[in-house]
C-alpha cells in the first residue's frame, strides 16, 4: 500500500482475499481502491479462485476480474494491456 503512494504503477494485480496478517489485515478490495486513488490511470486486475467472491468486487474500481480464469486468458489480457 505504501509503495502505491510512493510510485506510479501501470498495473496492479491482487487477489480479493489476502492471507490474514497481510498489510494490517487489508484485503484486495482496499488494494484496488488505494491503487485507483493513488493513480486513476493504474489498471487494476482482481484475481479470485472463488466465483462467489466476484460479488464482493461489485462496486470496486477495477479494470478486470478473473475468477478461476484460464491462465492463457489471463496472460493474453496482460499482454494486450502491455502492448498499449
């Protein structure tokens, strides 16, 4: 979180559920909000292994969400973004 304030990132990838104890118990939702607040041009991708977690992402500032995504689909999205 501190790094996002200190640096501008083109892309932030986060899981919506982070392990307990991570960065003062913050989760992916807070990471997404902080990334966009720090730099609205930052692309935010949320990953989750649980389809039902996509409900928790609604209303969040993100550019893409991958729930149990095919790794090839995910990498294709990253490659297309980096090509811009």
